[in-house]
C-alpha cells in the first residue's frame, strides 16, 4: 500500500484519481482549496500545514488548478443556464498554476517523495499545430494567458527534474465525462439555452479522452519507472472535429446542431468585451489584446489615444494572429467600435453566443497530436471509444437532471 498525496482532489480529474487510488487500497491524502468529503482543506499556492502531509508520501499527483473551467467555477445556474461567464482572475490562475506548482515541487523534494505526476493540458501547444505533433515539439508563447501559464508550470517541473526530483508531466487531451465542466457540463448548459456556437463550422480538431482513460493513464505513469522525467500526451482512441463532438450532446438534448459563427468575428467580440471590461475595471482578461488587434483599437479609441507615432497600424485578426486584410479589418474595427457603447452600458453583444470557459484556440486547432509515447513507455493505451464514452456521460447527465426540458428560446 502506497501513501499518495493528491492535490486538487475535489476537482474533476483529481477527484477521479483519488477515488481510483483508494479503490486499489492506497492511503490517499486528498488536498484541495475547496472543501469536500474526505478532503483536507489546503491552498497549495501558499505555505501551510498541508506541507506536513507530504511526509512519508511515495507519490504526489498534482492536479490543483484554477481557471480551467471546472464545475466548481460555474457561475450560478438559473432556469437551466449559467448566469454569466466564468471569471477567475488571472492573478489567481497564475498563483495556483505557477506558485502552487513551485510549492508542491519544493515540498515534494524536501519530503523526498519518490515520484511526482504533474497534470498539464494539450492547450500548451496552441491552436496552430502540425498533424502528428508529439512531445518533442518545442513549446513557445501563444499569447493566451492560460496556455502560457501551463507551459511555464511545465518548465518548473522540468527544472525540478534536472535537480534530481523524479517527476512526470502528463498533458491531458480534451477530458470529458461525469463531473467534467469544460468539455461536458458547460457545453450542455449552453446548448440548452441556445447560446453555444460552432466556430468556422466546428472544423477544429479535438482529441477527446474519457475520464476513465485519464485515470488509468495517471496510474500507469505513476507505476512506471520509465516514465520518470518524461512529458507524455494522454489522448483518446481517435481525434474528431468539434462539430462531431458537440453533435453527441445535441442529440442527447434532441436539438439541432448549433449555428456556426466565423472565428474571427467571435474573437473580435471576445477581445472587445475584455478591453471594455478592463477599462471599466471589472474584467480580468484571459487573453492580452495584441497591438493592432480589434481589442487594442477599441482600447485606444475608448481612451482617446493612438499608437506611438500618432498613426494607427493595420488591424489584425482577433484570433490566430493572422491579418484580416483591409476590408475585413475595417469591418471588424467598425464592429467593435459600434459595440463599444453597448459594452460600456453593460450589454454584452455575445448574449446569444457563448463558449463558456473554452477559448477560440481550444476549438480551432488545425492539427492532431500523437499519444504513442506513453504507450511505448508504460503500456497504457486508451480503451474508451467516443461512442461508449458519450453513452456513459449521457447516463450521468440524465441522472443529474442536466438533460431536462430546455429553456424556451427568447428573442432580443
């Protein structure tokens, strides 16, 4: 019997892993900032009594995170729909993902823990990836605060490994299933209220991995000496498009496929909303507007300023960093300027379209990634096909009443 510390144990992945480890007879110490049955209240991003729990631990599973769209981050639900969007301050997200990771690694090293498993996400790769990308691909800045913070946390793990700590990074694919917020509960609630949209027809690539496969992968990596010091992708049996994935939820709800919206337009509105929110002092951005973007232009217009030199730069795309072109750029700038007054007045033009905690980058990936290395090192491989995984997910959603009568559509 091993002594295992699991951080983020009240969350989706951490909770499932803790449950599985207890089921096989391990002594599990469950830590989380949120309270729950069998969970020790602990904020691992700050020093505290929780550090004593690492004494004598054989294994640490570091799943603590913030700003990742978990069920615990859902705003209040009214009439079957979330009221508002998740607003986790960037400072808090960075404190948990960066500060928390550093604290856990340092504490594990001092306690001489045998192995640390750090859970990351394929979001660190960004949206523009080549087909078949594997763990050897360099990770650079994407401009998305969440992705870049995840990448920085991975670098902390690599540094700790270089200093002698046996640690493994698992980059999880698009994890779904019972209790999943980002890829299950959120899409279902937004589909019920008619607000979820497909960007560019939902042609972006996903690699759905059911929570049961995630748990098995974590345990296999923890038990495998060959996985020490590695960064490994945890993927599902096969990739699919966003439209195919969301289509399962639409059929569960007996709804037509959600409408399609151009990614550039949605991205422009997203950045405009963030820019106006920042000016009003109410919003913590999940993305930093790039110079020349629609959001930057709105920010400058609202403040009555211009870029250095007095002349405006050509407007770039709000998503993907691509140039829109003169006519498209002018149109996008006209859109965000025209919406500025409404945003300042507290009227969000995206009231009828929403991705919840998902970002444009999450649903517009251009390539698929390889998950072969974890199989070669540990023998683990995904077993839950998407059809089977969605059947299990549907049973849980029905049990929880989340596939009930949808809210009547409202115009205006």
